[in-house]
C-alpha cells in the first residue's frame, strides 16, 4: 500500500529549511521527464499559482469574518490579485483528465483578470503572461497527467498563505530555488542567476533610498532588484514606495522576475520582456527614462546584436562610440550610463575583466575616463560568475561626483576576498564590509586600494583600467638591486670560505 500523503495543519508556520526541501523535492520529481534546465518552466508557475490561491483564501476568510459572505464577495474584487471562478488551485486539483489543459485555462483566466495599471507612462504590476509559455503543459508525452497531478498533490500538502509563509521567507525560498536550478542546469543558468553575495555587495555600495527608483536593464530573475529592497528592509527603512523597473529578453525569465517581485511583497514594479539594446522599454519622448540607481550583470560579449542600428542610435546611447560587432559590452555600458539620473544617478555593473583593457575599446574607454563618470573599479575573485572560473569586476559610476572623488578613480583589488566551499565561491560578510569600507573611505590602502587621477589613467597606455597596473600587492620578499645582489653573493662566499677553513682546521686537529 502506498504511503498516504501528509498534509500540514492550515496556517501552521513552515520553516525556511522545510520550504527549501519541499520545493527542491517537487522539482526532482521531473527528473527523467525533462532536462534540468526546464524545471523552472513548471515549478515556478505552480509555486506562484499555489501561493496566490492560498493568499486569496486567507484574505477572503478575513473578509468573511469582518462582514459575512456577501461582503467578502464584494471585497474580493478589490484584492491585489483576483482569482476568477473556476480558476482556483482547488478547481484544478479536482480534475482527473487533461490536467495540463485545465491548468493552462486557469493560468489564462488569472492573467486576464489581473491587467496592469498605467501609471506615469508605465504599466505597473499586472499578471499578463506571468505564467510564461504554456505549450509544455498540454504536451502529454512530455508532461503526462499523472506527473502534473503528482506535482499538484506535492504542493497541496503545504499551506502557502502569508500566515504560514511570510513574504520574506517566501522570497528567500524562491531565491534558493533559482540557485538550485542554476546548479542543476549548469552553464545555462547564467542567463537568469547572478551570485547573490556579489549582488549584496553592489547594493551595499549603491545604498538605494526610500521613494527612489531602481532599474536593471538585463534583470534576469529579478534578483538584483530584490536585493536592493532587502537592503532597505535590513536597515529598517520603508521600501514599499520604491519604484522598480526591469527589462529581460527571455520571456520565461522575465515572468520569473515578475513572480519573484510579487512573492517578495513588491507591488510597484514594471518588468518588460524585450531586447534592451534594440527596443529599450523605458523611454520619455526621444530620451531614455532616468533612474536613481541602476545595477546590472549584462550578457558577456554577445556577438549577435544590431551594431548598425546602435551606430545611429536614436536615443543617443553611442556617445562614447560604437562597440565592435563581437563585443556588445560597451553598448550595454552606454545604455546604463544614459539611464542614470542627471543629479543623483549612480550604477554598479558586473563585467568580465576584459572590458578594462581590450585594445579595440580603447577610444571608448578614454572618453569614459574623460567624462569623469567612473568612480570605482573593484576586482573580485574567480568563480563568482556562475559556473565560470572567469574573474569579474564591478564598475561603479556616478553623476556629479563630489569632493576628492572628482577627477579620480578608486581601484580596489579584492580578488583574494572570496571563500570557496563545496564547489561554490562567495563573499562572506567580512569581505563585503572590507570592500565597502574601502569604497566609502576613498583612499590608498597598501596592497588593496589606490586612488588614481583621470589624467594619469589617460596618459597611461591605452587608458587601461586594469587593477594590476595600479594596485601593487604587498611584497612578501625583499627585492634587491643588481649591485646589492652581487654584494650579498660576495658576503655569502666569504662566509662559506671561512666556514670551510674552520672545518678543515678541525679535521686536521682530529687527525693529529
């Protein structure tokens, strides 16, 4: 006899560890059915569907307690997320045949019942397309009814209401699942996952503020945006009024980002699916919209992009020049710089080290330094790009640099500030604190940080921003000149001859 499934008591709190174990356990049920890279296409929509259904029930029950069923029915129409009749989790759970088709019908009904709201020239919230591609659910060869039913029953064991699973814990579990999918999927994960400890460092440096705007032009799963809000939460600052913007080229990944923000309790956000270089989503007339904080991990050196169009960019994003066809890094770089608020704008961008010294980008790099936008270059350790041994750097830029930062760039060589454990590389709190302190103090630290003037950088070979050029490691051995080396050798020779003479004398005495 098969073991009966155990269901939790409603509103019984779920520990974070238990939540993580449950979610990954549900995902592994798909092994043998689909590739690991495809797990996210099924698990994330189910998680979101179960969550919004349970929260809906929770809020509806509160309305019933307040004023009865009729009152609750009216109030339910004003909820943040509305679930139409027949589209609830329990409605799909009761189906025994063509479960995938019924699930898709529920997804579509929910998406249509929750349109976005246009606010200040942008669409805020809304669930249109949030469940991602739906073809896979109706392919019975790929996802037969019994597999979908098993997944639904796995999720049904848990109450995912706010009382049982608060938004912060749900968000952490969601981020954990993203990381696990990245681990299991291998290199394909880089399209939607950035090392979260690096993102924490970037947020600590940028210090987002309440009521301001945050933008990620290549937002992936939205992890960078969430971390900025986590920064505010950790400081005890109001985060609900922050305006969140993101663009992501992959349709499924952009849906995952929207789910991520919803599950983290964020309501005022705009995530758009589209190509940032070809069709930037956030524009005001002939200019890009400006943001207070921009952070990004752009795709590395993409070759398939419209260089010709960028050469004549109608939004003026080629003010440093047009990058070579095989490397679009400076196209994303210029997009980000053009998206920074003219008064308070600042950005943190994760790039491979090559952007600091490649010959073909020399002229753009020179203009970049001349613009006095670069504030800090931070080198971080190996293996912090997901599933890649490549070293990365973080470039911090700011409009209206002040004080001693004007006309200067701080170089921080933090490549040794990294911990590797269980085949994973990450930054510990002590590493993040050391790096942020160096950034804030903006002064020389032997072997770690160096302030260099823009003039010195430009006068150097090819305006290189290489860390090795400016930050010298602390010498562990004493370096001698040729003259001193000869003297040391001569002294050593004299001492050796003296020791030999003494030894021979002692031997002669013994022989007498």
